[in-house]
């Protein structure tokens, strides 16, 4: 399915940004190589198996433009920073991060030394199975997660293996988000929770996003959301139209790119749901301008030559970070803050 392939876009972008020195991630190269090694398990014939591996090796070699590396860096550090702010608000309590459409995200490994934290991930079955196999195939990742199962030996075993990993600190399971009807499908407890949707809501219909938000908000006593998505801009803006056309060529659609094209439209969207959550919203351009220290900005500016700074700013204005929260407060500088009426955060 084309939509699952978007995970590879995110993975290889992170790989490129790490290779160029923007990000440090001791698990990324290991996960990526392990995914390449196990990917043939998902294909039936030897020919398809070879093609699957070749395609990933080709993607691994592809060079990303400096503007993409910088965007990947900003997206990653911005999300990390809000997650850390959430975790630091509950230093002595059990906490949960629920990552929807987690794909090949490495945060579960990167945050594995946090005490009292349970990391829950879901995605389509095929994606989840491959991630599980990649973990089983790597001693480093297996040890980090603390599992010891046999890796499927061939396609038949892959087809019949369980996609689930279930340890005290990690739950990985298969779920089509369009089919979420009961929060218990996610196996969440009532500990303070932040639900991460990193570049996922943009691929889902409104009805699915609203259902996820309402269901989790009403089922858990302390649930916040962290959403990162592209935005199409104002109706007259060309950015969204170009993006929609490019994606259509790959058979991928972003149903709400234009409908929620600006921060104000995104804010109105979430306020209309009446979730009684506070909201904080910022574009990634704003993150670049105000969240990074002068030293960090100077460091990344030296990594690659980037002459189109205006183009860069314009691109980053089309990506947003949204936190819907209660029971704690993200300390970062946001452009829009809306306080829920009966919530005095
Ligand atoms: C652009 S990738 C982002 C992956 C990851 N969140 C990241 O940022 O690295 C989008 C992910 O959402 C997943 N996804 C899209 N629609 C989904 C659905 N209906 N149910 C479960 N996962 C879905 C895709 O399989 C893919 O892994």
C-alpha cells in the first residue's frame, strides 16, 4: 500500500539528517540495516524478495537536499522537546507515550532508559511485523527492548507470526486507525498519556482523526496529544496544490491539507471538537526561530550550504506542531495558545 511507503520517506530522511550530523541517533542505522535485511521476508517469490531489498538499498543511498535535512532535524527535536517536557512534568509517576502510525520511529529505543515510561506503538500489520522482525534480527535492538523470540525463517513463517511485542515497557501492535472503536484496542492504562501523531493525521479522513481524539480524551483521565503535520496554506497558496499533485502521482492523498491549511484553521478544527483541552500551536518556521539556542542554530548552519533561506522559511511555515494538553503545560514558545474554558492551565 502506498501510504505505508510514506514510512520509508520518514526513515530515510532521518537517516540522511543523522549522517549529515544534524541528529544523533545511535539506533537508527542499526534499525535501518536490520529492516533492509528482513524486508525480503515480506515478499513471496525470490524475485520480489530481491526487488524489495534492492529498492531499500537504493533509497538508503539517495541524497536528501539540505532543506529536507534541516526540516527533519527541526521536526525531530521539536517533538522530542515536547515529549521531554511532558515526561518531566510527571517525574515520579507512570507515564505513557502512544505513537499512532509509528512506522520505523526509533524513539522507543531512544527513550528506553526513562523509568516508569511505557511506549505503545501501532501501525498497519505489515509495517509492525517488519519492525518486530528488524528488532528480533538485531542483538542491540533486541537487548534494548528486552525480547528474545525466534526470527521467522521464511515468508510462510513471516505470514503466520504474531505482529505483537508486549513487554512491561513496550507494546507494539497492529491496528488500522480507521478501525479504532474502543480505546482498549490500544491496551492503554489510565496513567498520564501523550498521544503522538507524527505526520499521520494528514493521511486520515476527518472522521478517523475526530474519533481518535474524542475516544481517547473521553476514555482516559489525563490524555494529551502531540500532532505534527503539513498544512496547505491559504486557499490561494500554491504550496498545498503542488503537494497534493505530487502525492497523487504516488497514489497517496492528504484529505485535509487545504481544509486545515493554516494554524488558525487547525486551532478552530480542534476547538470545534469540544475536547476541553488547552491548545498550543506553532509552525516549524517559528520553532526554528525561537526554540533553538543560538549555538545550535550556528552548529546546524555550518553543516551544509543552504543559500535559499527564504525558501526554507516558506517551506517550514507549512508544517505545524500542535499540542492539546491538560494536567501539565508545554513550556516552549508557541504562536497560538488557547485555554480550555473550564481548564485553568
Ligand atoms: C509519514 S509515515 C510517519 C511515520 C512516523 N510517525 C514518523 O514520523 O517517522 C505515516 C505512517 O502512518 C501509518 N498510517 C497511515 N494510515 C494509517 C492507518 N489507517 N492505520 C495505521 N497506521 C497508518 C503509515 O503506515 C506510516 O507508517
